[in-house]
């Protein structure tokens, strides 16, 4: 398992549990290294462990896109390595301990019930290729759209400035003729 040893600020949508952490406020900084391997539970049954975080997927814009979790093989219907994709809106992260970087640990809570978790997209090579291509297409079109909007804004601003200069020149010429 490849581990990321970087910190990513403000990247994960977090709901902190009162029972896990005394303070009920965002941490502001999360260790991806500590998140990988974190136990995964159902939010409705905080004692029901359903797996662990296998990977954290980061989009082109460096925001967390979601988690890959390995489902516990003790779950009915799960056999062998069963990896599922969890979107950011479908989970929350609670800090178990976080006073020192070498002691940071998290718990992940899924918002859905076990039947819904079984329906999460299965992560395999085909899923990876399709998802990576779709994300690249979306990013490319968004980037292109943003670039077009920026170009239109620049063009409009340039036109306004040119017209303002022209009007100012006309007013100054008129004023100069009046003074002569």
C-alpha cells in the first residue's frame, strides 16, 4: 500500500463527534498518512466497523475527491479484497487523537447504512480508468470554460478602458478648443 506522507489543509469535509473528541470544531489540518488505514464505521452504529481506508483520492484541483475503503470480509456478501469508492459527501472524519503528528489517528463514519455501502462503486482497474478519464474530461472542460470566461472579462474590460480613453480625449480636445 502506497502511503502519502503529506499534509493537506482544509481538504476533508469533517464532522467531529463529541464522543471521540472533546472539542466540536474543525482541526484545520489533516494528515493523509494517518487517514490511510483509519477504521471505517457506520454513522448510525458507531460501534459497527465496516472496513478501513485504503487510499485518499485527490482531484486535479488538490481537493479530496473521495476515499477508497476496503470492506471488512466479515460483512455478509464480502469476499476477499473488496474495495469501494466513497464520495466526500458520504463520510465524516473524527479525530481520535491529534495532539502530535506522530500520534494522529482518525475514525471515518459513513453516512449510509450497510446495504447502501454494499452499493458503493466497486474499485478495480476498470473503475480507475473510467473515473480518471471522466475526471480529466470534467477538469479540462471546467478549466476551458473558466479560461473563456476570463478572456471575455479581459476583452470587455479592455473595450471599456479604450472607450473611456477615447471619450476623455474628446472632452480634453473640446475643452482645449473652448479655451483657445
